[in-house]
């Protein structure tokens, strides 16, 4: 199936961030109408003005995805502005970089709320509208950490694994509604993600500045939506790591553990 994006009525969360902003632009260029959501109203309004200048039909809906009233308001606002809903892109997310043993329950619960409970409850509200939509889909932006748990990313990995698992279950469930479920699995992206982490004391030579650009990833996501690709791994290091792990899981774990021991023995 090839999805025609012209006029598709879309909700995009995390629109004010690096990947979200690039994705909002790409979605508008593809002809979709977008309800832009994230907490920062000023950033959202500025983005909405920029996109309107490009000819985009967009609305800004300040939303905390962890807040039930905000989620309801977002869906209602998008449906009333556009007359329905065809695409929900769950992109909002937060990271935390540090080891589990000296992390906290609060960090774990926050990461799970933003990366898992928020998007799944938003999806629950969106499903009745998507069911009545045109070539409808839920698009979940997960992470390579959602396919391979990584040290110093314990809560984040767990939250993204949970979202990957939920996507797989939904795929079969939502088939009866004619709603597709697409999973995006990005690797490192130079988006400014690290500026918003809850913890920053992990140890590793993480080169986000050498990662792909948000614009590259956004183009891949829009292409995946058009081609209706079930799961799309984006980024060369993510593809390499996940492939290596599939064929040599024990060796991969041993190499990663050796690296962590070395980093923490200094
Ligand atoms: N950058 C990477 O290397 C990378 C790799 C793989 C996957 N990802 C995933 O890609 C997605 C986008 O990340 P990014 O790199 O663009 O990071 P980012 O620049 O930190 O953007 C995160 C976005 O999520 C929003 N957000 C955070 N908490 C929220 C909440 N409670 N309610 C609503 N919106 C919230 C932020 O906006 P407000 O602060 O205004 O709410 C922002 O728009 C995330 O799901 C991330 O896990 C990123």
C-alpha cells in the first residue's frame, strides 16, 4: 500500500524538539495538516508561524503528554480543526543517561510516563477517530535502545522496548480497524536531545554531533509513512549494531560489558 499524504489530518507530539521540528516541516511539505504538540507554547507558536509561511495548515496545541486532560484536549482540538484524524505520530520523548543502581524511582517513572504511558493513552483516545480516518496510521518513534537495551540507558531502553512491544501488539489488534502501526527505530541523531536528559552522568564517548541530522531522519520517517513500512531502522550505526546483535547476541553483550567495565574502572 502506498499512502497519499495530501490533506492527511495529523497529530505530531514532541513537535518543538529537534526531530519533531524537522518532521513537522517534512509533513507540511508532504501536504499533511498538522496539530503540533509539546509543552512549550512559545516554541510551538513560533513553529506554527514558520510552517504557515510555508503554506502549511497547522495548529499549535500546548500539551504535556503525561497529563490526561491535555491529551484529551489535543485530540479534540485536532479533530475539530481538521474534521477528523488520519495520522498520530508519537514522537515526544525524554532520555536519562546514567546507570540504574544509582538512579531513582522518580527518573524511571518520569521516563515511562513520557515515553510509554503518555503516547499509549493518547493513542487510546485517538483510535476511534483513526478508525474513521483515511489510510490511518499510528507512528511510534522509538529508538535503537528499544531493540537492544543499552548500558547507561536502562529506563530509556525499557520505555522504548515497551513502546516497540505495544506497537507489535497493536499492529494485529488495529488491523480490524484498518489502522496501520508503524515503528521507527532511530539511531543517534544530532537533535539537541542531550540538552533535555534527566541525568547526564553516564560514561561513554557518545558522539551525537556525528549522528544523522533531524532532517535526514524526518525524511526517512515520512518515506516510511508513505510506503507503510512496518518497522524502519534509521542510521548506519543502529542498523550495524542491531544486525550484529541479531546474529551474535552473546558476543555483542560480552563486547558491551567489556567496554562498560573499562569505562568504570578508570
Ligand atoms: N536524538 C536521538 O539521538 C534519538 C535517537 C533515537 C530516538 N529518539 C527519539 O526521538 C524523539 C524526539 O527526540 P529529539 O531527539 O527530538 O529530542 P528533543 O529535542 O529533546 O525533543 C523532545 C521533544 O519531546 C517533547 N516533550 C518532552 N517531554 C514532553 C511531555 N511531557 N509532553 C509533551 N512533549 C514532551 C519536547 O518538547 P517540550 O519540552 O516543549 O515539551 C520536545 O519537543 C524522542 O522520542 C526520542 O526518544 C531520539
